[in-house]
């Protein structure tokens, strides 16, 4: 079923324009209503009343003031009102507007007062385009639609297609890209600088590591020495250790007592192992069942999905078959109508052809009756025409000959002039060359002088250019700052009265004149920020700025700014300490200037900025070096950038003078260059002048003898021949004129004999041929519209439906799915019970093990007895302890340095260092391995010593020593051991002497870690920001493509409708909406190109009034097809059309009224006679009245 549409059913007017009192117009046709009446009767006022209700301005209703709409015939009316009644399906509503003398308007919806916005939104929702007013085509405005400029037409069509929702997003993303571009470049520069700085400190670190490797080597040798000395002492303790072996034997006796407990423990252990085996078996069974269940579960899911998919396919096929059957029935009915019309047209064509044949026969009969009277006249005319033809041939031959002779004469005259000119030029050239030969020395001097003058002018010009560019840059800088100050002062003037506004930061402090340029460079635009006390004050100021549409401003909120941190002492002053201001405002200046140091010159600034720790510095002349190492030169304006108008005028006059000077110098240089070229060419001519003079003399004599005399004789002979030809032509023309007069007399006699009847019959034949041609074109269109039979497609769909239904019925669910699920749940429960049994046995096993541990308290008593023996060797152990402490100290240092190397290595790995850190990485790896070996072996030795407290020997320690240092200490005597100790001590001193010559920077690692962390942070920020920018660009391109795609789809559909409609209403014409720039549709706009029938493509401006009207109407109807309007109001759209086109447009409107309502004002009977309802308007006693006639019911 079709959706119900909005229909205007009635209009109620009260004292509106020419309608006095209350007038009610009802029974308006929902399809086609024609408003007719004489000029000045008030037809257009009916359209104006509808515009009045919809909220249009007075100018749209041809008035300058709204109160002019109130009826005025001398008596006073206080108000006027119009109420429109609409229907939509079974519902109806009304909208009303009432206007009072005081210009107040009230709007009503179903007699309830509402605002205009409510009416606007409601009508827009119902499909009435109040933005572009497509529903309204007023008198004289029909051509304006198609005559729009390309960009205007683009905006008009864009509003209809409604792709403007993307514009805001595109603008927002483009703003984000433009804002982020500068920040991206800044982050990129910072990243490159930090990368270089990190590699610089890395090189310093490599040098530091070489010193550490020497320290590690020294510590290794010290440990060797301690180890040898300890070995010497431990050999003396061998005897005491033998005594401790006896205590060990007693401890073995205690172990035997625990044998029974261990036996029980073994039984429990066997039981636990058996239990674990059973648990493992249950686990395997459970897992195998779980695997099978997963497979069955997948099959069940597949069954359910396939069942659902087939159900959807069957449902869709049934719906398609139903749609095709309905469409096939509709096609049958349409084909019957087309065939009926084709038959009618063929019959009419046959009748027209019969009429043509009868008219031709009548003309032939008429000519036979008059043939005897005309024959002698025709014979005489033919005889005279033959004479004229022969004479014309003779005349053309004479004219051709005369033209040839005249061209020859002109040729000889031109040649004589050229020869004379060349002759004089040769004489002048000879005289000039003779003068040049005589003035050779003078030319040489002039050439040298001009060359030096050109060089001097070029030098002056270069200096003046340099000075001009310098002044222009200075002037531009002053103008920029002056413009900024004006904007900022305008903002400050508006907000300075707000409570809590302290002032512009640059005005709240002062500084010595010496540092003004430096503070301007360091603070930049932040000095122009406005200082306020709290956040709420800033929000108030922002509200004022937005309200007055002022430029964007930055605020510094006093209670949100952090206090100044403690600044380290430096050799040059901090810029913030040189500012004189209130103490509470000091932190605001620190916020702007940060910890910037002020230096006298760039050399001093470089030393401080690129030291061990980076500093932000600025020179007195405004050169700023940031912590990143980026150097910039700021403007050299002082103070708050206030520049007097006199100074600006002075700069302007200086620039003007310099420009004039440059122009004058350039002119002088060009003149000198031209003179130099002339003199130089004269010099070159002198070199070949003698030979050239002799050649000129020969040519002069030749001209005098031959060329001039010959041309004069030829010209005289040709002039005589032209005179003879002219006389003959005059005689021939007189005869031709006489014969033509006689032919004209014979023609007038023949036309008198034939009469006017034959002429009328010939014009009737032409009209009949035109009608036959139109009917044949219509038949071709109807044959194209004839629809195809869809029965075969429906049968194919039914076969496919049958296959799918059969497949659906053959589906089988998975067998035993629920039974298998219950089985696996039971197996899982059994597995958990077995796991609990194993846990109980394990707890019993641990309890017995703890009981065995309690028996070891006897072992403690035996250890107390061994203390007496240990006291005897205590003295010697003290000496060993000293060595151990020294060894421990060395180990701690070795750990420290090894840890330092390990940390650096890890930092290198994280920082992804390249080949530059490869040598340090290898060296650090070796040192770390050696340090780890010492730490590991020393830890092993400590464990051995602990064991030796209970059961150990010197042999074991000796074995460890051999493993560490590759020495066989068993076979070394006491003397050899002493020599080893001396040798290691000597090596230690040697390494110490090398270490003292180099400086070790212990804090370098901390600095290295800080720089590495800073580098990693900046790198991650840069990477993140880069990805963010790329994402924004991708999103922008995606939205642009989406907007273009939607717009092009809509435009193509509108163009397709336009082509079809224009072709129909012009019987074969063509029209097209073309983009000016197809690569970027939204820049140059759209043009409407028209090809009227049997004509070439033309721009709309080059068409006639009627053609423009047809093109505009075609565009309106094409837009209607794309986005229909419920009703259209048209005021004399057919004014510029002839009767034929009025009929075509009227019939087209009738066709469109099936789903749209048309109210058309027309004075043309071809238009209004097709309407279903006439709304007649007439005037009586200066008051418009109306009458509604239902023509459709009268026709029936």
C-alpha cells in the first residue's frame, strides 16, 4: 500500500491583502487545482497567504512591511489572519498565523498557540522544503533556478542531497591536522636532538667502562691474593679438622635411630605413589572423554547453525516469489495499455497518410487545369534563364582575369616599394659603416666606460636590495605585533571590569631596558596572557569573549600556578630574578620565562646550554637556545611591543624611498646595458665593415640598372588590359538586368493564374507530415516501455525453494548429545574424589617427616661438645676472618661494578643501541661474566665453609680453588705459595698505577639513566603523536570519500531523472548536470548543460526564454523525483512558453499529480483546462472574491 501524503484541503482568509472579511476556500483538489482570473484580481494573493502562514518575510510577498498585508480600503482593520487546512490519510490538522497592526504575529497549530519554530519543524518533517523553497515557484522566478552560478547550484543540490552533515567533521579534522602539524615538527626536532645527545653521553660511558674494567681486574687479583693467603692458613688448621671427624661419627649413630621412622615414611611414600598413578589414570580418562565431547558439541553447533541458515533462505525465497508474482501481474496490465495506445496511433497515422494522398491528387488536378495557360510563359522564362546563365559564365571569366591583373599590379607596386626601401637602406648602411670606421677609437673608450658604470650600478643595487629587505622584514614584524596588540587590547577592554582580573602579564612587572629584548624572546606570547585570580574569573571572562565574538585569549590562573622551585646557583643571572613585580606575581613570570639564564653573547650561551646538564639560555640581542638545543632568533621589539604611528609612518616612507631608489637603479642599469650592447655591436661591425661596403656598392648599381626600370614597364601594360575588361563587364551586366526584369513579370502572371488554393493545400500537407512524425516517435517510446514476462524467473525460484525445503527436512540432530554430557559430568566428579584421597595421604606423609626432624635435637648436644675443640683453633680462624673480610669487601666492590655494567647493558638493550655501543656491550658482557664467576665461586666457598663447620676438609676448599684459578694447590709447597702471593701483589700495584692516571665519573650512570629514560619518553611521545596524526588523516580521507560517494550517488540519480524528464517534455532533447571539476566536486560547482531537440549542447545562459523555462521545470521535476514534496505552488510558469510546450508541461503535471498536489496560477487554456478543480478569482468593489468549480465532476 502507498504511504498517505500531505494534502492542502482548504484555506481561510480574513482581511488579508485584497480579501476583505472572512473568505473560506474549500474543495481544493488533492491532485491538480488551477487558479484562474483576470490580471489584478488577486490570484497571486492566494499564494501569498500560504507563504504568510509558513513564516515568509514581507518582501517575499511583494511588500516592504508586514502591516501592508492587512486589508485597507479606508476603514481600519486591526489584524489579518490566514488558516491552512491539511489532510494526511485519516488525520487532519490546521496551521494559522494572525498579524496585528503593531506587527506582532501569533502562530496556531490546531487552534493552540505555538512558536514559528514549531510550525517550521513540523512542515519540514512532513517533507515541505522550507530551506530551499522547492515547493514554491513564483512569477518570474522560474528561470532563476537554472540560471544559478555553479557554486550556488552546488549548494542548492547539496542541501537537497543532505551531505552537509560531513562538512563539520571534515573542518574539525582539518583544524586538528593544521594545529597538530606544528607540534609534530617540534616533537620531531626534539626527538632528533635527544637521540644525538643520548649517543654523545653513551660515548662518554664507554670511556668510563674501560676504567671500570681495570678496577674489576684489580679486584680479581686481590681476591686471588686473599685466596692464596687463606689456603696457607687452612693448611695449618688441618689437624684441628681431623678431630672434628670424631664428632661426625657420633652423628651417624643418631641417624641410625631414625631408621624405623624412615621405614614408615617409605611405606607412606609408596602408598602416595600408587594413589598418584590412579589419579593420573582417572585424569587421562576424563581428558579423552572431554575431547570426544568437544567434537560432538561442535557437530551440534554446526547442526543448529545450518538449520537457522536454511530457514532464512526459505523465508527469503518465498518473499521473492511473492514479489515477482505481484510485479508480473502489474506488467500484464501495463502492456495491455501500451498495445492499445500503439493501435490507436497506427490508425491515426493511416488516416493522416490518406489525407496527404488526397491533397496531392487535388493539387495535381489543379495544375493540369491551368497547364495550357502557363505553358507559353514558362517556355519564355526558360529561354531567358539560359541567356542569363551563358552571360554569367562569360562575366565570371572576365572578373577572374581582371582580379589576376590587379593582383599582379599590386605585386609589382609592393615589390617596387621594397626595392626602393632596400635601396635606401643600403645607402644608409654604407654611410653608417664609413662613420664607424672613422670613430673606432672613440667606440673603444665608450665600451670600457660603460662596462665600469654597469659594475658600479650593480654593486649599489645589491646593497640597496639588502637594506630594503631588512627594512621590509622589520616593518612586517612591527605590523604583526601592532595587530596583535590591538586585538589583545580590545579583549582586555571588555573584561577588565570583571572582578578578579589582575591584568596583562607584561604590564604587571618591569625590567632594566638592557634586558627587554631578552625577556621578549624568552617569554614570547605568554607575556600577553591575562592574569586572573581564580578559575571562576577565567570562566566569566571566556563567557564575555564568546558573547562578543572576540579573538581567543589565554589566561594565567594565579591560584593554579605552582610556586618557584629552588634554582641552583649559576655564573649568570636567571631572567626571572631580574623582573621587578609584586611577590605574589613572581611565579607567573616564572611560568612564562621558566629557568632561563640571560647571557651577554651567543658564545657564553652555547657554553652554558651545551654543558653536562642542559640549560635554557637567551642572549641580550634575543637569541634563544632551548633545552632541546634548538636555537631561534626572536624579534627585537622592546617592552610591550607598543610602536608609535610616527615610527610606522617613518618605516613606510623609508621603504617607499628605497623601492624608488631600486627602481631608478634598475632603469639605469637597463639603459647602460642597452648602450653597452649597441656599442659592442658597432665594434663587431667595424671588424667586417670593409668587405660589407664593397658588397653594398655592387647591389646599389644592380638596383639602378635593372629592377626599378623593369617593374615600371610591366605595371603600365597591365593597367591598359584592366580598362578593356571593365568596359566589357559593364555591357554584360546591363543585359542580365534587362532579362531578370522580364522573368519577374512572367512569374507574377503565373501566380495570378494558379491562385491561393494550391498554396493552402501544400501547407496542410506539411502539417500532416509533422503529426505523423510525432506519432511515430511516440510509438517507439511505447515499444521501449513494454515489460518482460517474469514467469520463467518465478519457476526457477520455486525449483530452488523446493530443493532448500528438501534439504531442511533431511537435517538430522546429533545423536546421544545429552547422554554424553551427563557421562562426562560423572567422570569429572570421580576425578575430583580421587584427587581429594591423594591429598589426605600426602598430609599424613608430611606429619611423619616432621616427626623425624624433631629427633635432631640430640645432634645439637653433640655440636656443643665440638665447640670446645673449636676454641682451640679460634685464634687462627680470626686471622682467616680478616682475610675473609678483605675478600668480602673486594667481592662487594666487584658486585657493585659488575652491577653497574649489567645495568648499563640492560639500558642499552632497552634503548635499542646500534653498532656504536657494540664494543662496550662486548666488554661489559665479559666483565659481567667474570664478576658473576667470582661472586658465584665465593658464594660456593661460603657454603663449603658452612659445611666444613659440620663435616669439611681442606681438600675440598683446595679443589674449589683449583677450579677457580686453575692452580693445583695440592702439589704446591709453602715456598711456592708464598711466591704466588708476592707475584699477585706486584700485579695489583701495577694496575693501581694505571687507574690513578684516569678519572672515573661515578655519577655518569645516573646521568646516563636519566638521559636514557628521557630519550625513551620523548621517543614514545613522538611515535604516539605520529600514529595519532596518521589516524586523523586516514579518518579525514575516509569521511571525504564517504561525503563524495553520497553526493555523487545523489547527483547521478538527479541527472538521470533530469535527462529522462527533459527528453520527454522536449521530444528528444537532452540535459545534464556536470561538475566543473570532477577531481574535486565541491570546489568549482555544477553547471547545467542543455541540448534542445535538433540542436547542439549549450550553456543555459545561451538559451531562449522558453528553453530556459523548460530546462528549469525539468530540473524541478528531477529534484522532485529524488526528494518528493507533498505539494507545489506555481505562479504563471507557462508565461514564456508557446502553446505546444504549454500543453506538454500541462500533461506532464497531470501525470505527476498521482502522488503530488499542484496549485497552478495560469492564464493559458492549455494549462488550466486539464485541472480537476478551478479556483476562480475576481474583484468586486475593490475586494477579491473566489469561487471553486469542480471541473472533474462536470466532465463526468
